């Protein structure tokens, strides 16, 4: 059980995407402006498929940028910078 | 050559081009992709940065923001009279000065960038750059120049550009009367181009050529061999997807200008070379 928790924790630490990337890694389409509206669509209870259609995101490389993103900047803002 | 616009909106342009060779259309595609100049931030001077991101990451994020481009006023730094040092005809300065006085965290958007030229602005004001905590501040100065995407992806005027053969499907529906199965093709097609709602004979959509990707799933899987998928020679579907950096007219005009310039330069150089007979 301890091993499982450790593994999960390490895994979480490794994916350090702090803030949503500006462009898609694969095709270079602008996606950063679509992240906030996407979350608002989901909060309203609409499907992610509809949200992508409304925001004009067609390819799966751009979809994975948004769906796989974990916003960690709020956690980092709790700590003062070492300056 | 025949040109026909299928779809045009702010970010997409779909065309049918008939009677053009594969080499020619690919040359146009590659020139648009890597030769047409666009505006992007190239140099960032960070005066104060209290955000959780490092200066380098912040500069990279600022550089990737697409800016609306004016190709008539500005020149490439290499072609400029100043020799690339930076003058008003090849450089635009953008500044950002945000101090968070409130108790909550503050997201800095691309709309907070202030330019000295109102034509050169970020295409979307809602692109988040960084988030800062209460009491912290972010002050930087950035310089945007024209560039080509051969150097860096941030200068790319289009986000996606591709073409494919115009699909031509010959479908002999008489053979379907002998077929005992429920039509597997209507379920196999990834674009759902075959309508099998009446459960007797599948109907091919009339505008199938718009979305058919020439995957040949229908041809391979039809048990009666009633379908044949072909791409028409010298007829192409051409798709351009832009971020709004340049209007499509300007992109295409500039692409042809560059194409002619390259050919002229090639002929000029060829005449200078002495050929031994």
C-alpha cells in the first residue's frame, strides 16, 4: 500500500505542467485562450465534445493539450520565491 | 486551373484546386509554411519577475503569442537599412507593467501588453501569460520583429496547412441486393459517409468528397466489392488554417511574390555560372 501511494505521488510530481501551454506541442495552434472557456462549459454540465466544437478545436493533438493539463500554478503561488 | 472556395471563415479557408501538378501545389504549401514572414516577440527584457515561472520560461511563453502582422510597414531585420540592430521600420516595442495590489491572485493576460503601434497587437486578448500572487509584480519590455518560421515556429503565419487528392468514389449499389450481411461498410467508415438507416441499401452522401479522407476502409471491407475509392489526379482539396496573424489574401499573395523572387534569383545566378561545353 505504501508503495502504491509513493508511486502515485512520484507520478504526480513528474508531470510539472504549471500553466496551460500557449500553443499545441504538435501542430502549433493557439490553445491557451480556450482552456478557461472549456472549464466553464464543463461546469455548466455540457459535454467536452460540444465544448471543443464551440471553441474550434478539431484535431486530437490540440484536444489532449487541454484534457491532459493539470494546473499547478495555484499550488506554487502559496510559497514565496527564494530571492 | 480552376479555383473554388468551399468554406471560408475567420480561421479556415478550404479550396478545390483543379489542374495543378503535385510538385507545384506542394511548393506553394511549403512556401506558406516556412517562407511567409510574420510578427513575433523576439527579445524580452525582464525588469521584475515575482511570478512562480522562471524568466526563461516566461520569455518563451511571451514569444509564442501570435501578433497581428502588418507586412507593408515593416521589413525583415536582415533586409532593413539599420542592418538588424533595431529601428522603427523593423521593430515594435511592447511593454507590460502589472502590480497586484489586491489580496487575490491575478492572471496576466496578453491583453495587458501595451504596444506603441496599434496595428501590432496579440490576436486574442485572453491568452494567459502567468499568474502572480498578492503584492507581487511583473514588469517587462519586449521587442517584436518579423521573421520566418524556418528559424522558429513562433513566426509561422498558419497553424495548419495541407492538401489531399479530391476523392472519387464509384459505388455500384445494385450489388448490395445480393449481400446477406448488415452493411459493415456503414459502420466501418470513420467519417460516417454511408447512410444505412433503411437497412436495405446504404446511401452514399452527396458531398462525401468534403470529408472523405481516402482511408479505403470501405473498399477493403465491402464483401461484394461494390465500392472503389480513387483520388483524382491533378485535382486537390487545399486546407489552410490560420491563427488570425495574417488575412488569407495576404498570405497567398505574399507566397506567390516569394515564389517569383526565388525563381528570379535562381535564373540570375544560373546566368552568372559559366557552363563548359
